[in-house]
C-alpha cells in the first residue's frame, strides 16, 4: 500500500532499472578531465585582497557575484557619458612565456584598455579581465592578476571581477591568453575629441612612452631571433636582461591627462598604439585636418634605434609600427599650449611639441 501524500507535496515513486555508475568503469571527475575547481577557488581567495585594494567609492559588493555593480551617484557625476573599451596584450605574451616573467603583462592589459577610454576624455572607473589557459598554474595566474591589480591602481580604476577559464587542450602547457574590459565616464561637456573646435595651427604635444608598450612585438621577436641573442643576455640598449627590458610595461596616463581634460585645456587626445603616430593621431582629427610631425623634435629612445638597425627597418615602417617614444598626444590651441605643458610638467612629465595641425 502506498504511503499517504501530505498536502502540498508530490511523491514520485521511481524504479531504477540501470545504476547511475558502474563498478566496471572507473569514475571520472571534472579534475580528471583537466579542470581543477579547487585550484580556481584558491586563486580567487588569493586575488581577492588585490582586487579590494583597488576599490573606489562607486563599487557595490565584492568578487563572486554574477555581475559587478557600480553606483555613479556615489561619485558625484552630474551628466556622465559611459565609455567602454576592450583589448589584449598581443604577442608580447610570448616573451612572458619564454622568460617566465608574468607580473608585468597584467599592467599592459589594463593600460591598453584604460588609455583608450582616456582618449575619449573618460576617467577609467572599473575593469574586468579574462584569463584563459589549458591548465591552471595558480602561481602564474596570481602573478598575472597581481599585475592587473597594479595596472588598475595606476589607472585609478577598480578591479571588479573577471573570468578564469581552464580549458584543457586549448593552449600549450605554460601558455595563456588575456583580454581586458574597462568602463569609464566623462561629463558630457568634456567628451573628446572636439572636432568642431579644431583648427589649422593647433599644437600637438607628446609625452613619453616607456618603450614599445604592447605593440609591434611580432616584429620585435623576429628581430631578436635574427640577432641570436637570448632573453637573459644584457640588452644592447639597457643594463637589464633583454627579456626583462622588452617586458617593460605600458605606461598609464590617467594622472597626466585627466587634469587637462577637466580644465578643458585640450581638444583631442590620441593613445599611440599599433600603427604608431602615423595611424593613431588621425583618429582624433576631423576629415579636413591632418597632422604634421617634426620627427626631430623629440629624442628617439635607444631601443627603437637598436630595433631599426638590427632589423634594417625602413623609417616609415618604424613610425607606423611603433610609438617611437611618444605614448600620448594632445591637440591644443596655441594659446593653451604653454599652460598645458606646465600642467604636464607639474605631474612629472616632460612634454614636447611634436607638430601641428594643417589643412588636409
């Protein structure tokens, strides 16, 4: 006789014809397939303090939710426009794999994203990362994410979350890939570029890069291969080992650019990435204007001289591949140039007038 069914509940009587597991086959787990959930959880525990150290007023909650929340009102924005950006590090990662230096590429990741939204006038607010590998090495992952947290600290944005994807068979041992995502905000009146205000005669001011940043590394690796130098050899252009010197992280420019943006001293801003000055400065200009550069106006860093000599790279090819020592370019009216230069010097920069705008 069946037992009575209490009100509000349903009993389903099941007869199991086939057992869910078999004694004839070894039991498999996700870990057996190459995904270590416990290692991932330990990584989250290790990086949580790093993320917490980047927290800013608008962040709501901590790591672990389905999404990250940010309260713009808590940061006193009046009429904000949100600006988003995403990027990666490219083949510079190959140097990290081959040298075993993993704590700087995270800075590169943040810089490539944060500097891009800065070019629209936006203050970077929060950042998320995607770290993908074939087999999770917690030590490597923590080193990479510590770099991401440091990049966020330098940019002034909060590390609010990310994804660690362990995908057996997708990547060779010791390899991984990175992607970053940033959201910034700018008051509507400060959005860049200001096409309508740009005129022939406006001045282009550049501030220094730290080296190639995160661009041109496929060519760099080919040049290094041609020289026969090992990564631990002293760099011909530096007193550091070659690999370490070439892994110098991308600069972050929030500290230099945001005061000029807020004071409305600039009309446009260009982040000099792949394509160099040749292709990136035009991105901030209206169709009726073009940039005229004086390539002799700033000192060429030794690393670019070495790359050009060892690779026998043509001058124009260098300028459309590398930043050539200039990481950020501002477009300003002539009557604001002196003030802009003084503002940049006040935050430790050494700005240089590198050209001007002329009719296209």
